[in-house]
């Protein structure tokens, strides 16, 4: 009996190792590169990026990664195709623009979560986890008890316990003191560990909705003329996808997230926790994850709800437009052709000349998303340009305009060198330069002199000097600045 059980488990694990995309990623030769790249660009909950943008980002990463890992010369598009075929990436048509997008699959999120848990493992079984398990088990025992008397007694016991706790809090009993920082941090860590599985759960629900959509379309095509149950329910307005088990479960979760009162209470609890003293010991990453918990749940819920809505509308449109009748006719013709091909294979070889020539299209097959419509307005250069009259440019006016927008460093360099020549090699400060050559551009000249002194002079630590200038509005001004001195001629 033990051998059969071990054999059955071994076969089940063998199928899991072969079929699981998560384990394929963990077994990959460059799992570190795959996890780092996918986690960096698509690891955030609800992230969907344009395919071209993902290819560009990963190509930039590969330039640095090839210096440390033995990678081939393949481009990012080839790697993304491999990861998509392996079940780690999902490529979907973009809803708000032309083209396609990438997002992580549930298997990809599961693999990243496993690696994160291995990187930062849970040291021991925490008290908060035991309390959570005990509370969940007790609540389940109460809610599933068919004996109303036992349920009533259990609820009354809980009420008496809560009343005693309230009385102790009112009296200031020492037993009611707040959790110590260590136990509080343990509970926050357990909460974040549970939240790590949400992106994979959302991706799994979207994948399940896609399977339901495909199964419903298949059932419509395969239904006999006398069996129109699926069509009848769709025509009656029944949303078969949303009424499924997965749809009802997601709807319950979505209603909690979208409820303004419950959402506000959740946000208040998170803010209160982050304001506690023990929250100062949390890592910045943990604080960000806790603060963005509700946002991540709302984003994931919105993504799944959008997919659910698209599937439901597409299925209803598929039926109401009678497009399924064309597909049924095509399916019938294909089945008839296959049925006739089975007996014919014993008499005619697949490569035999049947006397019929079929001209194949010379059009190169490619994705519709790669097509770009011709827009004549893009080539419209507007009205023809007239030949402008030749005018004489006033050089002095141009120089005046340039001085209004730029600092005249040539003038400042000339002034500094002139003062240095008069000083016979002695150091000259910024203030001394302004005494001999006042600021012609106002404060801009002062800023330019300080900038020159910082680059070509030296600063005297702890010393300041007062500089004076007259603004462009004619008002005298003064300021105290660090004392910079020029010791040699300045050459730009």
C-alpha cells in the first residue's frame, strides 16, 4: 500500500515538474537573469507594458548583464518569445492603443515569490501565524456548526470575552498593554507574506476567465441544432462567465475593494499602523508595500474586472451578431473534408498530383498590430514659404539681447585679469574686482564672478566679504558671500 502511494505521488510530482511553468523557470540555467529582468520591469502588481517598450528596456539590461553572465547575442525579443512559450509571459492586445502588451503570468509571479521567500526566509513559526490559524479555525467551526444551540453558546462566550477585555481596558489593566515591537513586526511580516500571493492570484483568475470564455465559445460551436442551452441563456442576458464559481468569488472580493466605507477603513488602519513606534523598525520596502496594499488590490481588481467585462461583451457580441453561424458552417465543412480524407488516404498519397492548382497569396503574413495607416496630413507642409526681405542686422542690438539672457564671461575675464595685472601678482578678491569694474549686468555679473572664482580661484575657509552692485533697476544692493580670491590670470 505504501509503495503504491509513493508511486502515485512520484508520478504526480513527475507530471508537475514537466508541466509547471514555475518549476521550468526555477530550473532554467539563467534563472537569476530571468527573475531579475522580469521582476524589475513586470514584477509590480497589475503591470502591463507595451511590447516594444519591454524589448527596449531588456536590450539595455542585456548590455550590462553580458559582462557578468554567459549570455548569447540574442536580442530581447527572442528572449521574450522563449519566456512566453514557457508560460511566464502573457501577450495581449492593447486596449487603449494599437499594438500588444506583455504581463507576467501566474506562474511567473509564483516563481518570483518563491525566490523572494528563499532570499528572506521565515526564521521560525511566528506567534502571529499561530494566532491567525487558531482564529480562522474557530471561526470556521462556529459558522459550519449545524447545531444553533452550540453556535449560540460559542458566540455568547466570545461576547463575554470581549466584554471582559473592554472592562480591563477601561480600568487600565496591565494585561491589556499594546503588543511589543517584536511581535508587532512579526504580524506585519505575515500580512505582507500573504499579500505577496495576490498578483499571482489575479493573473490566475484572468487566465481562468480566458479558459471559460474559450470553453463557452467552443460549446456554442459544438452545440447541436436542438441543444441551444448556452445560446438561450446568453440571449436571456445571463452572464455565464460572471456567474461561474471563479466569477462569483472575484465579484465578492471586488465588492469589498470598491466599497468606499470598507476601503477608507482599510486605509485608516494602514496609516495608523505606520504611525506606531514599532513601524520605525520596518524596512523601507515593507513600509512601501504596506502603504500600497490597498492600491495594489484595487489595481488588480480593476485589471481582472476589465478582462471579465471584455470577455462577457465579446461573447454576447459573438452570439448577437450571429458570427457563430459562420464558424459553425466552416467547422462543418472542415469535418466533412477530414471525414472524406480518412478513407482517401489508402488510395491517394498526400503528395500525389490531383490536377488542381491553387494560387497562394503573395502577401507577407504579419501581425495586424504592425500595420500603420497612411495619414496624408503628416506630409502636409502647409502653405508655401514666401521669400523674406533682406534687412540689415544691428550687431549692437544683438549683443544687447544676448547680454539680457546670458552672463558676459568674456567681459568678466577681462576685468579680473586687468585687476590682477594692476595688483602686481597679489591675490584679488571678488569684491575688489567689483570695486574697480562695477557689475554691468547687475546680480548676473556677481554670480558670474563667483562662478569664475570657484573654478579658477581659491576659497578662504571661514571668511566672508561684502560685495556691492547696482541692479538693472538702478537700486544699489549688497550681499555677504564666501571670500574667493584670484591668484593668477583666468583663461577660458
